[in-house]
């Protein structure tokens, strides 16, 4: 098997799996209960909050645990839009945001009768800063720009966005799910007011995530998920203590292991792309000319439908477009925003490598070997498909 869908989800880090197994034996109680098992649970919550805060150099009181990135994004987007002053009538978001952001913005803005404007990206998939600067003004309630795109892996100019947004006093939300554990993640240096993380993208548990929010803007959000007042009143509901403890450790490991993981992933990706280009000189690698996550290769093979290619290589786990959209037979909105024609978008496959341990190898240089093998598997499947349909290579 070639597990090359690391951007869709990741396996548990062995140390996280071990922690969860240990904690499950002790039954943490309800963190709101005053008895011993409740206190044990609330200590676990506190430890995880401190772990995330320390690993990300972020204030402890600004770490809000959620059921994942989608929920954290909704709390941030809807909370900010519903809580916005009356003169802030527009919401801006990059045209390559994840659907979790787009749908939260569309929903909340419609409720408030606000205008939604998409900031364009270049053909390489980078936010167009000039166009963004033209769109920023004092009537904007929120701007959403992700750190790295989940499909192309292209890194976004967050520092420049936040600098410009600050001139107009616009709060910035950044979906950072895909960056953590793959590239440097220094949220407090980058100037956004809110960041979102997801456990299952960083070798942590599923169904858990976090909103990092500047404590000063916390009170400007309308709490949209009320209940028992947990998580500073922003996310009511009994906390998933085990998963949160696992998240705390996985965020710490993502930050401490990032260089090692990145070097293994980029070795596999480089070898993969070199081989794929030698087998298929006409391959188009999206975002190839700009800074990308070290593990992601999103490419189009002209003449070969992505679904056919993936069906013909059952041992390859990869995505046609992003995993969240694979049930929807429309071309990737990310490629569309980059100006890629729908026919070519349907011929696009995302391969996203993990570190060596995800591929079950620990040998030096194993990453390169994996990259080569995956390129060869795709190459021979593609040749068969092309000859089967009579297309000339
Ligand atoms: N944002 C990005 C960039 C993602 O890649 C994903 C997952 O596909 C999400 C948000 C949603 O994350 P979760 O599954 O934790 O809700």
C-alpha cells in the first residue's frame, strides 16, 4: 500500500496512541464535577491547554477546544459575524478556503444581510495581495485566509495580509490545519487574531481541534454554541477529555518533530515529482513555482481522468481533488479559482506524503524510494489508460 493521503487524515502518532490507551484505563470523569475523577479530567484539560499554548507560544486563555476544525471555524466565523458592529457590512475570504470556511461565511453573512467577497488567487494559487489590499476597508467585519491550501499545499502570504488588515482594523482568521507539523508554525508572529487546528491532520485523534483566539477579541465574538459555558463560554458541551489530551500531545509533537517530518516528506515529494515529470513531461504540477507544503503534490495528467487513474491503482491512497469534496462531481473550486479549465481539473490528483513512519519505513532514504515507487505506479497505470483509450503519449 502507498498511503499518500496525509492531507485528508493521518494515522495516530504512536506516542499519542499510547497516551490514549493509558488514559482510557483510568476513566477521566466530567471536568465540571468536583469529585476526584472530575478533578483528574479537569487537570488533563488544563495540561492539554498549557501544552498547546506552550507549543504555539499562544496565551493559555486563548486556547479553545472544539470537536475539530469545522466547529472551530464555525465558532470563529459565525461568532465574529454575528457579533460585528453595524457598520461592518462585508466579509472577505480567499477563493481557495476550505468548504468549512466558505459555508460558515455564507451562512452567517446571509443571516446578517452582509456581503461576501472572495479574494482572487494567482494562477499559482497564491492570494493576490494587490487585489486584497484594494478590497480591504473599514466596512469589513472579518477576513479569512488559510495558512496553506489543503489541495495544492501552496502557502499563503499571511503576514502581509494581517499587516494590511490591521491598517483597517479588520480581524483575521486563519485556517492553519494543514501547516502544523509540516512547516514552521509561529502564530503569534504572524499577526492573525484567530487560528484553527485539527487533531486528525497532525497525527492526533479525530473529532478534536482547537481555536486559538487572541484573548482581547474573544469577547467580541457572539457565542454560537452555548450550553454549560465550557471553553470560556464559546463551546458549550462536556469536553472530550481523552481526545483533547491526545491533541495536546500531538500539537507538541508536531512542533518538536516538524523539521524531521518535513525533511522526510519533501524527500519523497521531490523524488516523486522528478520521476513523474520524466515519465510524463506534459504533467502539470499546480503551485510548483511557489512555496508549498513539503508533502503535497497536486498534478494534472492531461487526457487521464483522475477517478480512472485512482481506480486503476488500488494500492495507492490519494485523492482526486480534496477528500472532503470527493463525493461531489464538480471540479475543484481551488483549481477553478486558479484559472484551471474544468476538463483539466477533473484530471487532477493530489498525492500527499507523510513522514517515514506513516509509510511504515524507518530506513534512511526510504522516503525517496517511496516517492519513486508511487511515481512509477502512476506512470504505468497512466500509460495503460492512455493506450486503452488510443491517446498518443
Ligand atoms: N480546513 C482544512 C484546510 C482542511 O483540510 C480540513 C479537513 O479536510 C478542515 C478544515 C476540516 O477539518 P475537520 O475534519 O477537523 O473538521
